[in-house]
């Protein structure tokens, strides 16, 4: 008998169902890191959600990577609807994931963003993977919103 896998979000609640759906379907999440002087630094990023954590890719040597190396505490904020409802905010930690597949070999990532890569003329997925070569895993500790 196999133990049930516990996920981070309680999908038995209405908010949990909304949060899980938004994390799986929204194309952009705002990743907020903290600069050396303590100033919050929000950046819109592409991401995939696996039920317990988010994975994003970055160009090397970006400020967000330096911020994460110095202070791994981050927040993920999903955009609300026009009236300000459906807020989903996760706080947790981020770390470079050295064993992640390149984005062009990540099936879930490519399923979500292949069309956007072409629409934005970012080149081939392999070219984008060579530029966005640093994978970052965000592991949430808290979830809030409504």
C-alpha cells in the first residue's frame, strides 16, 4: 500500500481550489526577492507549479539570483482579477536547482510556454534554454489570499 502524497495546498477548500487552479494555469507570477539594502524587488516570471513548489528559469547573473543567494526568502504573487479578488500569495524560500532539466527539455514548461516563446519571437526553445540556463525552485511555506 502506497501512502498518499500530501500537497501544499488544501484543495478541499474553495480558496485552495482557486489557488491550485491559478498556480497551474496563470502564465505570470510576480517573484519578489530582497536586495542587499532590504528593498523588495518584484519581477514577473514564467513558472510551472508541481503541486508543492514552483520552478522558474533565469538568465545567469541577474539581480534576482544574487538576491536569492544572499537571502532565499521570497514571495510569489499571482495577479488578481480586475476587482481585486482572487489574490494568491505564497511566501517561502528559493534556491538554484542544479539538477533541473533545461527548459526546452521540461515537458510541462514547454507545454505551457511554447506558444509564448514563438509569439514573442524569443528564438527556438533550445536558444531560450541556453540563455535562461539557471533553474530556480521556489518552495512555499505559507499561503494566503482570498
